[in-house]
């Protein structure tokens, strides 16, 4: 039911872990539906590009697709400017994973929301 | 990679002896059991032999067994057919007051299989019945006293499963049977008799299913849970029970279930059920119980923050159901599958619905505990080696998934405060 890419990211997730004293943190999802995701970002100011996501990590309690989307979002967002990162959508994540089962598109495809929440948290703290 | 099948609660492999008994009825003895010629006679004979095997197993008469497509159909037939008979009876006996018919009452449990639960809910929605859903206790056991308290003058059916399919807990069917017999004996003779049904699908392999010991009027079963084929089941209907067919068509099964007989399937059911009380099978049951206890003890001991769901004592010998904190069941299942181990979970993700197992929630568990559940159901071919392998893989996988989830659950609740 899952694509090869999803299984790859699920079994060997990228950038899994915690950033201590992160610049921004986003928690999305809820225990009722079973998926909870926490995205940590570190932001660096680049002279030419502006504010860039220098480091990103995640912790996720959830199904295989929740973990795979978390892993994928960290790949997609790393090195991007905050402006670019805000534009990464749920569909972008699903596409990069070579698709998700229809039922997962809605409930477990939370990673873009998590990233956006972390960026907003960073902006609020400023 | 070696495959380890620990999902016998979902289905079982067809036993070789069962398969061999079925094979002639596909291309050689292919008659329709309702036909009057020799082909038909041949099929009918096989059918009646299977019926005898099932009847013997349940301590019933042959005429009290009908064949269906499985437990889902049997259970639907019970709920819908009992209601249909009730309305027919009331209408024909009391034509004058038919305009203000009393809506009958059904008692069932909150953790039945969906085929019973949803059939009852559909009846409720269509105003054909009012329904009480009795909750089990934390251990997954229904109290007879709660059934007693729920009975009302208009109650016509009590349906309680024998063994719960997810947590394997055993319900006091014989005790409830006594209660209902006693209740019926005090009713005026003119009153509508209260019927007792049990869905015994998960009980057939391991528990006494004598219908008189249990005191049931109706009992459902399915062949594919007992090393028989899929797509065939049976329903025991005590003589004189008011129930009407739901499927309209030919007059098969005494008019209770229309549709051409699945002869090979029914033959398979007959062989499978006749093997259950073999001495060899009995010895196997003890082995399964020992292995299962070993599995439970070792997992609870070696994997921290783990709980067993459902009573350890009042439990089917082949069932283990755990919840692992900070782990989600579907991830767990897929990781196990990658190691060749087949299991199941009460997580929503596995079922195609958005909420986790209604069974686990009915025990008062939190959604995240239900999401983190794993059911392992052993079978007659399960070996100690397989159990050891499963335990060691499970330990690694849980550790890995807990690392991925970190403290996100705790952080979530902290943020909610």
C-alpha cells in the first residue's frame, strides 16, 4: 500500500531527533487520530538570501506515513529561506514521497503544517 | 526471509485434510444440492454430512444448523431476521393495534464485532428497535448482572459474543444463558420469548460450544477461523426460534437462507469442525496456551511501558493484545511485516476509519493507548522459535519507534495545559 519512497523514509528517517534551544518549534496533530508531530528549526541569517532554515529535526508519534512525511519535510526545508519554506505544501510532501494512500492524504500528511507552525513560532518569538 | 504468521484471529490456513475433503466437490461432484438427480443427491449427501458434523459439535439437531457465507451473514441474519419475525408475528396476531406497535428492544455489548454492532445501529436508525449497548469492565468482561438490569418488558434479543475478537476475553455465556432461561420461565406463556444469541466465531477452536450448556437460542460461527475455507459459516437456530430469512430466493436451508449452497465450502466446514475435538487438536491447545503465556510474560518483562489489554485469565489461549506507550500500531505492524512477522493492531490507520478500535475504547482506554495496540494470535503451527524471534524483533522495533516519537506526546499535553 505504501510507495518505496515512503517505506525508505519510514524505516530510515532523515533528521530525526531534537534541536536543543531551537529557534522555532511546531507541534501538530492530536492523540485521537493517532498522529503527533513536533518540528524543530534553527534559523540562520544569510547575507544574500535572508533568513534560512539552517537545521531542522523532528519527533513523531504516528503511522508509517506520518513518520515518512516528517522525514521528507526536513529534506525539503533544509537550506530554504523561511519564505520558500512557507510555500511547501502538503501536496509537495506527498509528491516527493511518490504519493500517499488516499486515506493518509488527510490525516497523516501533517508535516507541512508542522513546518509552518515552527516558522510561525520563530516569528512570534522575534 | 522466513514468514511468521501471528494473525490467526484474522484468518487461519486451510488444513490439508480439510482441503482434500473439499476438492472433489469442485469439478467432479459439482451438483447443485437442491437438484433431484444423482449429481444433486451426491452434493446433498455431502451437505448433510457436514450438517451432522456441525450439529454434533454444538450438541444440536441437524435441522437446527443452517449454512451461510460466514459469521457476518449469520450475525446479520440474527439481528435482522429476529426483528423481521417479530414484526410479522405482531402484525398477523394483532392486526387491530398494528398502528401503535411497540418498538422492540435489543441488548448487545459495546465491543461486539461490527457486523452485530452495525446491524443493531441500523435497526435503531430505522426505528425498528431500541438498543442497549452494555459496556465491559476494564478487563474486557461483561457482567451478567448488567445484562439482567438492561432487560425490559419489550426486550426480544440479547446478543453477547463468546470470545472478543481483539482482546480474546471470554464472556460468561452459560451464566447469561441461565439468566435468560430463568427470565423466560417466569413470562406468561403468551409473551414473546426473549432470545439469546452468541457470536462464537473466535470461541469454536478453544471453548465448549454445546448450545444447551450455553443456553443459547442462536449461535454464529465461521469456517475460516477454524482451519476451514473462507466464505462459509453456520448459524445454529434452536427449534421454534422466531427468525425469518433476510435473503429472499430459493427455499434452501429450510427457507432461512436462500442461495445455492457453497458445497465445497460447507464440506470444508464440516471437516474442520469435526477435527476440533480430536485428541491431537486438544494437545495442541495446551501447547498454544503455554506458548502464549510465555509470550505475554516475556514481553511484559522485557519491554517497559507495556500493558496487556484484557483479562489474562478469562482469555482465549491463542490471544495476546498489548499496548506500547509512545508507539503507534500501524508503524509497528509495518516494521514487523518488514521482518516477516504478520500481526494486527487496533490503530485507526489499519482499519480505514479515523478512530481507533471500539473494543479498546470500550475498556476505557485513551485513544493513544488504543492506537498503540498490537494483537498477536497464535495458531496450531506456531513454534517456540517463532515466538522467540518475534519477541526479539519486537523489542528492537519498539525501541526504534520510541526513539522516533521521543517525548512528543508529553510535549503535546504540556502545551495543552
